C-alpha cells in the first residue's frame, strides 16, 4: 500500500510550534510528530491529542516507532496540543460547565480546534487531507476530546479517552447528586441523531478509590460503563463502534496511559 514503507527502519520527526489563538487569547504550543519520510507516508491519518505537554512522559514517540517498525500502524500525523494555564476552564463539555463552574471556556476551546487549528494544519504541516481523523485525551482532556468528536462527526471519525472524567456533573455530591446529573451522559441522551463515530475508552482499576454508590466498583469505571450504555441506547454496537479497555492495576497517570497508547493507536490506525 505504501511502497518502501518498511525498506528501512522508520524514525519519527518531532517539531514544536507556537501559534497565536485569538479565541483563547494565548499562545498555544503544539508538538508535531510524523514519520521521517512524508512522501512515503502519504496519505496520512490525523491524531489530535489534548495535554500534549505530556508527550514525553507517555513515551509516545517510542511507541509510534515500535508500531511502525513492526508493520502494525498506518502513517499518522500527531498534533499534540499543550494545555494552558486555564486548562480547567478550557477542557470539559462545551456549554456545560460543572457545578463549580469549571469548563466555562470549553465552547471556546472547541471553536479554537475547528476555526483556528484545523484550518492551519496545511500551513503548519504541509498536509490537509487525512484518511482517518481522531481526537484523544487523558482524564479531563479525554472528556474534552470525546465531547468535541461527539458533536463534530463531520470533522472526526474516532475518539480515544484514557481515564476520562465522565464524572463531570452539574450538582455537588453533597447536594442531592444523582447519576442523572452527569453532564456527558445527559448530552448523549439529548442527542437526537447517532453521530457516525467510533470510540475507544480506557479505565484502570486503580484510577481512584471513590465508590459513591457502594457497589464495589470505583466511580471511574462505573461512569465509563454507564456512558457506554447510553451510547448503546443510541444504537452504538460493541465491539464494532465501541472498544472498552480495562487495565488491571492501572492508575490515573501517564505511566498507565503510555502503556495503553499502543492499544489505542492500533485500534484507531492499525493495519
């Protein structure tokens, strides 16, 4: 399919770029990873990644090179978006801040992705057409990625969520909270047309210790499983459209997410 793709061992080129966002009113740092020989690598796939400042801690470059050199991965352009000082405001669900008002700029962050970042990709990277487009993230950045893909299926085919903050709620636990107050679950229920996307969702059995309903299952797993159930009500099928990965002993950190990264990449862009 890609002549000469594995004639020599592939390496990844890494470039850091700063762009000015009028919407976010700040400089946004991007780390861009792509195969060394872009002529051979085309057509590319695209992966946007929240919390791009964690790329080194995730071991993403080594993971990509290993997958390329074992012929398990189609060529991917990775655009890792570094979070700013207002991460807790920019990440979340667009138009649905949580009970503390966090995520108040999530709608602006969505605009940034759609109106500033994506239109600049050709200028930044030389590419503007992709076979598959995916957006992934970790914890609150995973919630953000899922929300953006869910609401923009014309732009994205797939989403990857590592230990997603699907607890995101409109009411304090101490003030009559119920599961119905989880805002992403609510957004899925309110969606009239099933979006044409696929989702990869990961949790770790040690993501946290909280178990608000005392059912013996930590909230992080309960919230993710319940989200999958809401998607199934909308017509999504497992495993064709939803892939769920639960890592025994997995914790809420880059060490676990880095280990899971290969599974996600192969799911999203595998040969």
